[in-house]
C-alpha cells in the first residue's frame, strides 16, 4: 500500500470509529429543593424527572422547571357583577404544583402553565362567582372561600395544582 492510499483509508476508519462511539456531551444542572425538573430524552425514548440536586443531562436539552413549593401570582382583574357593574380587584393567588403528577402535567399543559392553565381557571371561577352577586352585596371573604373551594374541588385542575389561598383587594379601574 502506498502512502497516498493509506491516509484516506485511516481517515475514513477514524471517522467511522468516532461516529460509532459517538460520545454524548453532557451538561450539569442544579435543581433547587423547591423545584422539580422534567425533560424528554430522545436517546432513551422516555421522560426523565429531575428531583432536587445536581444532574447530568444531555447537552442542548432545556428541562422544564416547575415550583413544587408555594408560589404566588398577583394580577389585577376587572370583572362584571350580576348588575353589570365592572369592578376591579387585585388577585393574590398562592398555589403549589403536585410533583406526583408532573409527568402528566408537563405533557398536557407544558412549561407555560400559568398563562394557559392557572390564570384561565382562576378568571373563569371569578367570573362565575361574581356574576351571581349584585355589586352592593359583595362579601369578599365568602367569595375567596368559595373560589378556593371550587378550584380545589375541580377534578382536573386539582390533580395538578393545589390552591393554598386566594385573596382579593379592591383596585381602581384603569382610566384611559
């Protein structure tokens, strides 16, 4: 064999050996004790749940991270009462994500769960509750208790989210 043929053959063998061994690049991430992470590993063909601590995951993967301890959302909401009067309230909502159902939750709802799952449910329950009351007869503590109970008793919602508390504070309506 001459040198002109040997080099290309060795190069082809090395490239083949490299792709046959295909080293998987990993990166280290840290999941806080108040969080849970989840991602889909295409090499393993399964969903991987990451509890608190350090984990080596495939490079290029961005796991979805969910808080499993109490988390707070604050929003201002304008709502109509039974007598069609708009009332503005600040909503202070405390909740936690159920870590036992995180695989199903991630598959059904995804990482943007606050915007597409939590807030719509809160707003729907508020609309339903406030629509039954005249603006002069609003009793905030009873409404807070009723809405918390509805959220915790909703089978689908409560499977994934536990409502810790919901509080309303009157705000001024937006003036344009």
